C-alpha cells in the first residue's frame, strides 16, 4: 500500500510542477518581467529577515523563517501576475465572461449564452442567493435590447427573484472582466437556498434560446456566427 501511495504522490507532483511551468510560460508571454519581479521579491524578503536575524543574534532561525516567508511572498506575487496576464489574454474575446462565471464559486449556477445575436453580442445568466444576474458582453447599445428582452422573457416565471444586469467592458457604467467575479460576490444575498433551487428549476423549465445550439464553453472563436435558424433578440 505504501508503494502505491508513493507512486500516486510521485505522479501528482510532476503534474503540479508541469502546471506551474505552463502557467509561467503563459504569463511570461504577456509579462516578460515576471521572473525578475518574483525573484526580486523573494531575495528582498529573505535578505530583510536574515539581516534582522543577525541583528538579534539568531541568524539561523531568522534565515529559516525568511526562506519560508520569501517562498510565500513569491507565490502570492506570481499568482497575482499570472491572473492579471490570463485576464489580459481573455479581454475582448467573445465568451470570456462565461469562463469567469464558471469559476465564481459554490452557490452559483451559470448558463452561458441564454441570448445572442448575429453580431456575437451575448448574454449569460448566473443564479445565486443574490438572485438572477444577466451578464452581457459585446456592443453596449445592442446589449441593452438583449438584456431587456431576456428580463421580459423571465418576468412571469421568476417575478419573485431580483434581477441584476451587468455589461462587461471598460466604459462608463460597465464592469471590467477582471472585476466581474468580485462584483457578483459583493451583491447582497437575499434568497434562501431553497428559493435559489426553485428559481433554477423554473428557468430550466422555461428553456433557453441557445439550448439547442452547439455553444462552446469559455471564449468562443472569433468569426463564429449563429446558425440561420437562431434568432437574436
């Protein structure tokens, strides 16, 4: 049994290292200074702790603590810069908001592309204790019509649930892609768990315009067009 556990751990570690390496390569393509910045943070943190250790007469203990804190600081800085690089690559791609919504966290049910038009303006839906959140990405002027139509379509079925609408973008009144998750999590929680389940069930029974369309998860390829049978709102 011990050999099997060691083998599983050995197989898992290379997988994690490979994932870290791939994340670093992806980040470096966008942020060429990531390696220098992360290394610099580690050296500074370790150096400061080691200097304090010599000052108080305990360089060994301070060095060990400095090494641990330096590693932690490097991991935090690398994680933030990798996240920023990932959002930078996703920004402006159709379907990017759906990819973010899929990772909002527990308690949220997301449905990508509940409404779409031929110009690739698209509305996604997320349901949680904050109610129903419609997230649009594309041209703001066209999205207002899509959002209004989707609200009207849901009105009779889920009139007792609050509905929020968000347009992803950098313009006035819009929410940047990198702040989408935070914005959803900051919404006031007004629905109990049982009501969230009921709302989801009613929305599923209502059906979606895109339910019979092969819409890929995450960012959609540029140039993708709706089939002739699908009508945008």
